[in-house]
């Protein structure tokens, strides 16, 4: 479902990219065709939240899971996770006018404040309806 935009890092040596979509468009589509209410209650509740769905690719091979990021001010953040013994999260910021982005892994202090970040900058392009996509 993460198929509205495709994004590439500015670093040409990175052989990764990601695609993402806004759940509000999926939610509206499901409301219009009557399928939202057919989902389990937990799925309906999740789709009623605005979020972004991401799928990463490494050398064109999809990573095994989709990531969900939630609004946080003017950006979007993931749930917290561990990198070894350090709490971390992903923060995604995008200029909707230019489609330039910053995607950062934020390393967190025990109190939740940001200790350090590893950012990647790049550009996104809207995937047009005519682009045929394959896969699950």
C-alpha cells in the first residue's frame, strides 16, 4: 500500500530507495468502496489515524516489512526500537512543495531526548497511476 511516492537518496553510492503512501488516501478509498468496515476493529482504528506507510528496497529487493510513521509536529516518526542497547526511532521530514526529504535515525537518551542522529537527504517523485507495480 506504500505506493504513492518513490524516494532516492542524494548519495549515488547508496543502492537503496523507498516508497511510501499516506493512509488517508487508502482510508478514503476503502470508505468509498465499503471495505473499511469489513476490517477487524484494530485494523479500522489503525487506518483512522493519519500515518505514512513505507517499504524499503536494497538493490531493488524489497525489505521484509513495511514501516509505519506517525505525525509529530511537522514531521513523521516511527515507534521506538532498539539498536543494540540504545533506543532509537526514524524521523521523516518532507517538503511537499519540492519533494525533498530528510530521513534520520535518531538515537535517544533514556529520557527520550535526542542524543544523536544519522540523517540521509534526498528527493521523492510521485508515482503516476500508469506505472504498473508488481508483487504482494
